[in-house]
């Protein structure tokens, strides 16, 4: 009988295996096997095919405990991130979360590596700021960073667009009727804003540079929601997915 010492597997092989793990929870388990496996797979190298969702998004993390729902597996993982202390974080993500503490500069946080990236300030006061495109772990200067928010005084919905190294945001006003999608989901993808209205199943597609409606889609598969829900729109391998999170008694029941 041959007993295999898994800790002796070549690092090159372990690295290849780690890059095939689509679920961030599998990646965390992989790195927890032993020190050899941990050293072969850096958190900065992992790029999940589906983003993980921050379950308590938009809150103030006094104890820096983040609850993640990876790959919509109906499981919640709690990780302690000391870098997130007193941050107000938001958004599903492939890697970076958006930090929008009131009165402080906007920034990005990688909860696994602790890396933070400062972003330019917004000239106007924007509330309910939310990230629309999922920022991967290899953030480059040419990558667009897109947020969605509401001007506090004029109640105008806006897109904010910037790149690393820019001194300011490009702010694009959106049509006023977009406020009807408050219970739906939003996503930026290839120059367009997708806004889905949960109650009617209608998705409006806007040109991200002009804010004009390009076309409208209707969802033919209407679901009967018997509990509280939260909706997300995500991209995976070039396809757009609309994800419904069912919540009962403040617990995630299903995706």
C-alpha cells in the first residue's frame, strides 16, 4: 500500500489546481490544507468565475467580520478582516469591495489580501453608492470602475466612471424613471447599464456614455416570490446572469 504525502506535491502542480477552483470557498479550503498548499496559491492569483456576495453589504463592520455567500451555494462564510474595521463596504465582487464611508475618500478593499486602492473623490454628494462592474484581482490602469448612485439634493440617479490614476470621476446623469427599479438589480457591462425591475420582469438597457435607453427586454420566466428577496446581476464567462437571493427570518434560504 502506497501512502501519498499530499504536502509533497510540486508547487507548480498545486498552483495549476488552485486556478481551476471557481468557488472562493473551495480556494480557501485548498489553502487551509497545509503550509505547502497555502504557499503555492496566493489570494491575489485567484479569479473566481462567479463573484461572491457580501451578505451584510452596506453595513458598518465594527468588528471587521465579513459574511460572504460564494457562488450562490446557500452557505455563508464569515471571515475576519482587520483591514475592514469601521469600513462601510458594498457589492458583489470578484475581488475588491467598494468602501463608501461618509465623509471619507472612496476606496477599494481586497478582503483577502488587505490591499486598498484610493479612488478620486466625487464632486457632488452621492448617497447609496453601489459598484456595478466586478473588479478582478488583477486591476489594471485601463480597467473601468463604474458605480451607481443618487445625488443627495437633486435626487438624480448617476453613473460614475473612472480608471486608476484618474483625478476625477466622469458623472453621467440617468433618466429619472430609473428610480422605479429600486428593488431590482443593476450592472455595467461592455458600455451599457442593465437595470432590471423585479416586480415587472422588465430590463432596461442604457448607453453608459449618454444615459439614453438602447432597448428593453422582458423576462418571460416570472417567479412567484413568497419571501423577502434581494436581486443581483453578475457576469460569468461572457454571459449575464440574474441571481435571486431568497431570505426568510433574516437567513439566506436559497439562490
